[in-house]
C-alpha cells in the first residue's frame, strides 16, 4: 500500500510527504514508531496521538505500519473494535516480512451482526505458507472497551495473548521439518477494511453501508523488539532482552491452564483438527498441544 501511495507522479509524492509531516506534527506519540500507509484522511488522531481512530466507509478503509523492522520481541496494542453491526469488516493487527516467501503473525477480528460475537482469527505464515487458521469467540464484547492484544516472539515460540491470556502457541519445530520465523525482520501493521466477500459467515453477511462510517480505536502502542534492517539475519541482542530469557521459552503451568480454558470453551475452528483439509495432522500440532 505504501508503494502505491508514494511512487506516483510528483503531485502524489508531494501529497504523501505533506501527509507524513502533518501526522508527525499532530501525533508525536503515535508517530514515533508508526505512519499511515493509505487513505490518510481516514485516520484520526486524538490526545496528541496517544489514541488513533481508523475509519472505514464505502469508499476506502485505512491502515498504518511501523517505521522499524523487528527480529523478535514483544508487541501489543490496545484496540476497541467497531461497535454495533460490524458484519463484513475486518480489523487487523499483524507482523509481516517483505518478500515473496514471507513470514507473518496475524490477529484478524471479523465483524458480525449486532448481538453476535466477534470472531478472532489467528494465523502464522512461514516461508510464504500459511493455512494455519484458528478461530475463537472472545469471552467479552471487544467493542465496549479497550483490550490488549499482544505477540511474544522469540527463537523458541510465538505466543498470542488477549489481555495477558495466552490463546495460541506456535513452537519452534524446525527439528521436525516445520519452518519457523527466525531470520526475516518484520514490520508491524494494522488496518481496517471491508472484506464482506469472506469475513462474516463466509461472505453470506454483507457490510451494511447505512451504518458507515465504521471506526476502530487504538491506543497503547507498545513495541519492545530487536530493531533490525530489513536484510538483517540475526538479532544483535540475542539472549539479552527480557522476552528472550529462559522463562519465556515456554508457557508456565498457569498459562497452559488458561490456554486450555480458551481452547475448550471458545475455540470454534482449529486447522489441527480439520481432517477434511488435513487428513494427517500437521507435525507442529502435537508440540503446540493443539491435539
């Protein structure tokens, strides 16, 4: 998206640069680590940039990305989802590298009709391959208040958290032939867009544009990672950061108990148990305690 906005004619480039400069002026908090990637007029900055609103209407959504690239770390945002009838909309928070065989760590929040629960879909791409979808119903209404969504990523595991509750683990299983993100720095992205061709009940429920504009709200932009150039293959502080210490190489007993609670009560889809798609469970599933 950034390339499309910034590589047009001279006028487009000028508009792009003016937008970046204006954003840096009115939102110093947010803009220390992030910048908008498209539809700049659909991002609203509040309280000096400590709070940001993404706006979706029938013309466009919008999004932002980190200035830096990171190779391992702990990343989180506090997000309040689109309220009311949000069917067809997707709010995303993810990390991704920038090449054809990319790595990616995804939170995607799938909107729904009023009164129906939001669905949180997670996925992990390694070497350009995904197809590791898991879906849960959240145990609260994520549009009523801000909640924390975070990723812990080190050489040993990737953990997805919702308000410090682990909802998914993806262990480093290179020893059994499963690729793991370890040498491609990733940028942080977030966006709000229309995906009514698939997001709600497989595309059966369409976005009701009479309810537009749709707004997702953000604050608490936490970044604690090993910043690296896009071409870096290792983290210079490997083994020295808090998220890289021994106690973060696996979940503890209390965390595994909470993960089990999520899986038993709120999981509605897990690729590891889908025998139509995977007659033989993928090799990482047993190590990740998904089966």
